[in-house]
C-alpha cells in the first residue's frame, strides 16, 4: 500500500521570505597547522576560518514572522580544488553565488512548505552555479545556507525543534518526488523514535598533526594549555574514534598509519576511518594502498570502519571505475564526500560499488534526509549502505549546533569533529554569544578559566539542549558583532 503522509495544520499555511542579510564571523589563525589531501605536512600552516552567516526573516499567512539563521565555514580550499584558480578568486565567486542564492529565495514568492521551496530553489541555484563555472559542491553549499536559514525560521514559527518538524511531517518532505523508488517509503519508520543527543567524537588526525611529543618541537607548540598531540588528546578526552587523513602516497600512508596504530588505544572499542580528500588520482595506486595496508597492518585494518573519498571527484562517478571499486569495497566500505555535489550522486555512487555517503550540512539538509531514505531502501536489497557524520571544521555557534541537530535526526552515533582542535574554544565569538551559550548550552560547553570549550567527556559530547525550537540555535546570533558579507569581502581587497 502506498504510504500517505498525514497533513498537519502547519502545512495548510503558506510562507514568504521577507528579507535576507549576509554576514561573516572572522576568526584568528588557528592555534595549530593543518594539512589535508595531497598538501604535505611541510606546507601546512594555521589558517583563518571565516564563517558565512545568513539571517532570513520569514512570515506566514497568519501574520506571524520569525528570523532564521544558518552558517558555514567559507572553505573554498575544500569546495573547489582546481589549481588554476586563486583562493581570492574562489572566495569572491563564492560570495557572489551566495548572494545569487539569496536572491532566488527572496524573489520566490509564497511557498506551501519548506520542501516545496527547496525543490523549486535548489535546481535554480545549481543551474546558476554551473553557468558561473562553479563546482557542483560550491553550488550545493550556497543552496544549503539558504535552505537551513529557511528551515530554522519555519521551525521557530511552529515553536518546534527540527527533529519534531521532521517527525511530524511539518516540512512537507516527499522523498519520492526526487527518487522515484522512495515513493512508498514510510520515512517516520526511518527516523529514530527520539533524537540522539550523545555522540562519540571522531578526532581528526591531519597530515601535519603530531602523534606524540617526539613529533612536536617545543618552538612549534601553541602553549595555550590545550592538548596538541594525538597522544595528549587521547589522554585528555578519552578518545576511541579517529579520522585519519591520508596523502595519496601508498608507502607513506601505510608508514604513518603503522605509527598511529602504536599510539591509539589497543582495545576493541577503537575505531578508525580514513579520508583521502581526493588524493589518490590513480585508482591503481589506491588499490595498492588498500592491499598493502591489509597485508602489513592486519590489526589496524580490522579497526577501519570505511575509507572516504579516495578518488578525485571527476573520476569518482565514472563507470570505468566500477570493477575496481566493487572489488575494493569488499575489503573495506567506501564512501563519497567531495563527489557528493548533486542530489543523485549517492545513488549513482552506490551503483558503482560505494557503500556510503557523508552527511554534511553544507551539502544540504534535505539531501541528507534523501540519502538517509536511500540507505533504508538499499538495505532492503541486502547490501550494506550507510551515512557517516563528517565535518567541515564546524565551528561554534551556528554551524556546530545545526550539524549536531542534523546528526540527532539521522541517528548517527559518532561524528568527525576537529574545530575544537584547530581553534581555541569560543575565543572568536562575541560576549553576547558566549552569554547565550552559558545560559542555554552547559551540556555541550564547559568553562575553563575565562573561556568556553566543547565539553568532551569519555570521548563523547552531550547536547540535549539543542533540541529547542528552531534548528539548534537558541538565541538570535549577535549580528552587530559581524560585518556584512560584501563589506567584509571588500576589506580583503577581493570585492
């Protein structure tokens, strides 16, 4: 029997976007250096992490209105890795695309549900992105910022948490309109009965990150009282989950992983994931790496959960890779990340032998719901399928909170988190935003001295306080402490 969603009163009304404002939260250079993908540790350096913010005001047809917000790191280095484009050009074009996405939402007119609005707006934004010669991932990023701000505002109007908005079908989510095979799925049975509010932290080990004190010269220490080596983090935070960056060099990667295996806890709870960030441009080299690691480090290999985005995004979805990907996936599950720029990418990748896709809010909340529905559909065929929780240096307050809320809905038990390693707590947010944290989120943060930090205990965080009306952000962000996005860009000399 075809499943029919119940109609809640909120879906009988209509909404319209009244205004959209764009801001940026600048951050100081990170406390430690970072390297990913093919970028070697010798080229790593501390970087800034500007956070693009959206403030959207939405009104309903009953005369009520509310703000909604979203934010993400403006990570052009990850979104667009094409070497012939400078960082300044990429940033300028990203801001223009975000402004274009805002115009799409502003000019859309009334809409019956958030999903209906996203269905109309997302293809338009992606078309504009391609016309501007942007990567699909960049277009999805701009679309996702608008999508989450809209969702936050609509949830505030309803006085509901995002979990309850999904659970009660107040978003108008119809997966069968995107993937025909999902037309009969009962999505309420895909969701957990209650939101997950406790997550194991999967600590990122970047290519430049020292494993032990022997790997870190005294002159290179941040000296700020926080852990700086993997060994110190394990001791301080009780970590059992680790995400390790690999470089695309089979011999070097196996050597570093062997050293890491000497540092992480030697017990059955230890879990490792590998992330190549597209580093293996040669599929044969990636196969050499997997087989060499399995042969020389069987203990470590048994503790690896999956390998993320081994190949460059243009190669990932090519049909010619299917035999090798299918063969390698029998040894370790493989998932896509940077190649997941379109709503059909996971379905296409699954057909080639990949088992999973990464959830990231910056790629789209509705897309993650769609992928979660695909996981349930694929599982009926008896083959492994899964989503993972990954990170784009999600920083407090808005990006971090909204990502944890998405994870609570997707019911993912562990997630990559690295913002607290590369940045010093809440040192970059305003006093007003810190006061909001102190008032409402003392489960997620802890005060040490004069600063607030992510509260990791026994390798986990607790964040039940994020189940508040809206998308995990209790109070309106301190907009006055952030410059408008266009003015911020002009100040960098790239407008």
